[in-house]
C-alpha cells in the first residue's frame, strides 16, 4: 500500500468518519438493548436479540454481497458510481422477491407469539436497511465515508427517541421492530437525498453488467452471512435446543459489548479497503501489507479484550442492572474471541482487495461447520457456557486458516482475479 501524504490523509479522514459513526451506532444499539432489558427483563431481551439477529442476517442476504463489490468497483471507476448502484439495486430487488415472502412464512409458523410478532415487525427494517447499505457503499467507494455515517446517525437518534417513548408507555416487545424500521426509513431518505451528487447513470459507464456484479457478489454474500452466523447463530441454536429465553437474554447481554467492540476493526478495515483495492488493481500485493495487517489486528484485538475483561462487571451492572450477574461470567469467556475475530476482519479485507475472496470464503465455511458441530455437542450439556467455548474455538481456528492463506499468497507474488 502506498503510504504517501495524500493516502495517509485519506485514510485518516475515512477512519475518523467511520470511527465516529460506527462508535455512535454501536453505542446506540447497546443502549437500545439495555433499555429493552430494563423494561422487559432477560426474557424480553432474549426475544429482541433473536429477532434483531434474524433481521441483520436478512439485511446481509438482501444486500447480496454488493456492498463490497460496489466499494471496490466504484473506487476504480468513480464515473460509473450511479450506474453500478442501479445495477446492484436490481440484484437486490430480485433477491427480495424470494427472501421476504419466505421470511414472513417462516415467522408465521413459529408457536411463540411474542417472537413471531417481533420477527414480522423487523421485516421492514431488513428491507430498508439493506437499501441504505448499498447507497452507503457507493459513497464509500468514492472515499465519502461521512455520507452513510450521517444517515445512520439520523436513523439511530430516531430509534432511541422512539424506543424511550414506547418503554415509558410500556409498549409490547414487538414494537421494537417497528421502531428500528422507522429509523432505517428516515436514514434511507437522508442518503437518497445526498445521492443526487452522484454522476448521472449511463449504460456505457458501468464496467460490469448485472450478471457480472451478481457473480462477483456471491463470495462476499456467503462470507458476510458466515461472519454474522459466527456471531449470532449460537443465539438461534440456544433457542432451538430449548435453552430458556431468560438464559438467552443473559448470553445476549454478555455478547453485546464484545461483538459491539468489533465495530472498531471493521471501520478501520473499511477505511483501508478502497486504497488497498486501488493498489491491487495496479498489481501491488506486498508482503509488508500482510504482515502489518496481521500484527496490527492482533494488537488491537488483544487491547480490546483486556479493556472489556477488566470493565465487564461494572459495564454489565450499569447497562443491564443487578439481575444480570450470570452475564459477567459469560463475558469473561467471550472477550477472548476478539484477538482472532479482529484478525479475521483485517485479513479478510486484504484478501478481498486482492480478489481472492474465495479463499476467505473457504476458510469461513470450514470454521462455521466447526462452530455448528461444537454448539450442537456442547449446548445440551453446558448451555450458554458451551456456546461461549464454541465461539472461542471456532474464531481461533478461523484466524489460523485465514492468516496462513494471506501469508502464502503474499509470498507467491501472483495477482489473483
């Protein structure tokens, strides 16, 4: 990566905007979970956590992997930004024709009334948020990280305001889905208004056809789903294996600050992604990039883990109340997933910029299979603690696989496509 003055200035600006934005959004989501826990207890938090996790997965599926493709392609072809966005949106619309009816039918089949209603209420959020993601990715490819940050800030301010009002009025748990949907809708209106700045769309401007965009996006879609499942599938498995909603609530409280801390490495990786992609398009793939990313990721992950480990007890008590002591013990185990998880974020970004995302996908597939097997073996006997140990083993295995792939490829000197 070329570290000239202009590049460093761009990276600093990108990291600054993403840092402020993601920090605010993750803090807002954490506050939202704490408000739900205070109002509805551990069982209500468990219901909210399952529904929100499902909504996030739906957002990723609807985006169809186009976020990463848009950033990379717009970075190389800024004049085609609007054309690429329109084609990515067409792919998203096709996916929605299948996903939305399927999600609605599956929700209606559930026997738990509260969970069924909450899942249905979050469906509009999934649709609106996925559209916002594509608009934000287009601006990110232009090194305009501030645009999505502003849109999401508007979204979360509205969410927290409405959530506080509904809690004061003792609203039902499913109302959280409607609140998040309203926030995503307002954020989308904001970013669509700003999108008028993009270059007018023309068929000739887009470097890739819709079919090519779809093919390029599939590995990213699979990786995004697997990455989210590595953070959230244990919630679904705990519910499927008859662990009480209350225990799931304790587990969700323990995981909220841990997975929320991943916002920092994600934003730093996203800040470097356009620059890495431009350098890779020029044939550059230095081994120094891989080594620096590896060292920086491990250092950042260890620092985050230590901070959360020492703050776990007061953080849980302050956010969720004195009834969540069980979450403190769970969190003392979960924090140690951060070093490998941060490493996977950075090294996955390096592979994607080198157009070797298929290797990252292969590694994540193996890790998820291990994660699934471990959860099925450990949850019946150890409950939420079994889920915590499954996360630890899986994340360290994934980090070893991906770091090995990056170091081997960087040594080979062959540019992938």
